[in-house]
């Protein structure tokens, strides 16, 4: 258990920005398939959902989520980077300036730093 925690800490130290813990519903969409799940972590660059989707690794997908008010629903595109037993990591792609501002406001309101563009 301690080794796993140390490995996770090292991985977090390599991130451009920290992730925040969240618990919101998310729908991953790949082609005509929809995968309802829950988000466990979020940054302005990606999301970790708490269910494994090994079949999606390497695929471009759509991520539909609604952040807490006053933010609106977001429909983002991303690429599935990895999938492990505890969940699936997705990097956002082609984020519009408006979407980026929504993500930044949401994350900043929860007390973490933002990487300047």
C-alpha cells in the first residue's frame, strides 16, 4: 500500500498542474457507444473517470460533463491515455477558449494553481 501511494505521489509531481478530486457524472462517447461513469479527478488539461475502459485506450472520444453552477455543461473532445483497474485517464484535445475559461474558473475556485498559456 505504501509503495502504491509513493508511486502516485511521484506521478502527481510530474504533472503540469495538480488535479482536483471531484465526484460528478460524466458520459464518454465513442462512435455510437455511450459510457456513463463518474469523474474522480479533473484538471484543465484532462480528467480521470473512476471506471476502467480498456477498449478506449488510444481512441478519440467526446466527454460530456456538467460542472457545478455557475458553469455550464461542457462537451469536450479528448484522447484516452490509459486505463487501469481504478479508472481511465483522458487528455482534453482542441479545447475552445470558452471551454478553457470554464475549466480554469472551476479549478481555480477550488484552490489550485493554473499554468499560464
